[in-house]
């Protein structure tokens, strides 16, 4: 068996497969990795496209759409390579992209997951929103990246080309040790999609493993391939899943205070949607909080360690840095 599986989860994405899969096949060393498409119960002509245009690509067929998280969990359980890359269907890769990440994982047994540098497919001199050059979260659970804070994506001038430890690696192109992934339960299927990779990386860190960005490896991500920015469903999932992530990964003695702060901040976001007349997204925030209250009771075990307190990179308030101090770039965060 080869060392790596590059698994692309597809749902009704025939055109994305035609657009992006050729670069993945061409840029991936066939001696190192198998490219596998896990089809999540597509009802378009995805399976026909794979059979006729990509006959050399392995295909896993699922009977229904399991969602991003459960779909990948099933795919990894059925394959079992040493390393697995969870690769979005709207990602193009550079030639030899896998080699630096495999080398890093081989040389450092304490690294449980890593990601490449992620640039914008439409504007490849700039970082892409979903992961950029490695992810962090602040004291209130707001994610930001080396190369992207909120909606401000930086131009890539090589300023972040060093490999460093991060809090989370992007699910757009996430390499994991398969055994570790399965032992920790994989992506949380209750999330369905969005924030699930941050939750997984949090658990990897709690397990004593490292999460790293390896910028020598480069991919380009289209973004919004499943749900575009501003879509109320995406708003709902992001707000709900962020609360779930905080609730399950913080110790019991700090959860209530952290969730209270975060829900107050979410109320401000809800009010902004209302004032701007965006009632669909305002309703999505309200539904997210309602459903969080129902779902939180399902998580009965909590860690004893508070990573938001332990890690210096989690102690800042990114909202204050960005909106009040005007720090729009990661390099300005001292």
C-alpha cells in the first residue's frame, strides 16, 4: 500500500471534478499517493464523469449525502493509509505539493496534522480565506489565519514561508495521521460541515500532538464551492458549530464564562444583520443559538486542560486588534 491517500469528497460536483481533479492527478506523485474520490450520494453525473474521464482515479461510492464530516470519517475508515489528505473538490495543487508535508510528518513523529500554504485560485498572489498559511483562534474562539484576519486576505510575498506550529489546519487541504484521526473519532459528524477541522485540531493538540503549517507545499483554493460567503446556511453552521466547539473542548469550570462572552458577541453580530436589513442571516444566528442549546447536552465529557489559557497565541482578542487597533495583517499582531 502507498503511504498517502488524497481523498476528495464529492457531492454533485461534476463540474468541479472536471475543473480541478486534473491538477490533483498531474501534481501528485503516483508512487507516493493514491487519489481517491469519495462520492457522497451524488445525483448529478459525477459518477459518470469519474468513470469516463478519470478511469484511473479510485472511487468510493456512498448511498447518500453524509455531510462533510461523516463522509470523510467513512472514507478514512474504509481506506487506512498511513497518512490521509482531506482535499476539497475546488482545490488545484502545485507540482510536488505532497512531498514537503510527507517529509515533515516522517521526520517529526509528534506532528499529528499539517496543511500547505493555501492561495486564492482566482488571485494566486493572495492568500485564500479558508486557512491561508495556518490557523489560530483567540480567547473568544474566533478563528483567524497567518495571512488572513476576518475578510482581509494578505498578498503572499513570502512573509510567512517558515513552517510553524498553529492551532488549526484548514480542512481545505488537511493532512493527518490516519491512525490518530480514527482514534480521536475523526471529524464530529454532528457539525455536518464548517468548523469541524478546528474542533479536530483542538483534540489533536489536547492529545499532545502538534499541528503545523508547511508553506513549502502550495495549493490554490477556489473557496465557496459548497456554500458561498453570506449564505444563511453557512452563517448558521459557523455560529452553531463555533459554540459547540467551545462547549466540548473547554474544561467545565471555564465553559460557562467563555460561552456567555461568545454569545454576547454573537448578539452584536445578530444586531448588525438586523440593522442592515439582512434578516435571513439574522434568523440564521438565532437558529444557531437555539440549536446549540439542544445539542450541547450531548457532550458530557470535557478536558481538564484549557488550551485557550495555556497557549499564548490564544490569549488575544482579535476583534479588538482588528476593529479598534486597526491590525489587519497577521504580522501586525505582536
